[in-house]
């Protein structure tokens, strides 16, 4: 059974930091591209950060570049998102996503999300 379980969300003041973690199970984690998305109230889900299978390449939304860092541990089957210098506009539900495409088949798994609220 595929599972992605996020943790680490919460309430933080502007300028603060949080570290989100996502624990994966039920699939071969090291073969999947891992992504973090977020969805704020009334807005569409947006891609925040991506990390390739062996972690050799990362990419970020312009809105979080220089503040967020995505990383993965292919031994522990976890992906993390370190969020620094948080702003109120970072408030959203953050979702972990596992993605694999090849030979005409696509696998796309989602976690249940974790709430991040940035407020004074």
C-alpha cells in the first residue's frame, strides 16, 4: 500500500522557519521524482519544489527561491522541505508528491497534506 505521510507543519511567525518531512512507503522511493506542492485557500495547487531521483537536481518556484530547500534521503525514504524566512503568503496546505513516468505509464502519489500558517 502506497503511503506518503507529511509532518512538521504548524503555526510560525513571519521570518521564522519550519521543516516539513514526508515519509514514503509501499513503492520504490529512489526511482521517483519527489515534489512539494502547496494550496492556499481559494487558490490552485502550485508546485513549490522538485528533487530528482538521486537528488542531483532541484528546482523551485520563484516565490520560494533562496528561502526553501528540498532534500531527500533514499535510505530512509524521506523527502524534506526546509522553509526559512517564512512570509504570510506561504500560508497553505503543503503536499508531498511522488511522480514516475516511463514506457507510457505514469505513477502519481499524494500525501494528505500538512497545514503551514505564517502569522503574527
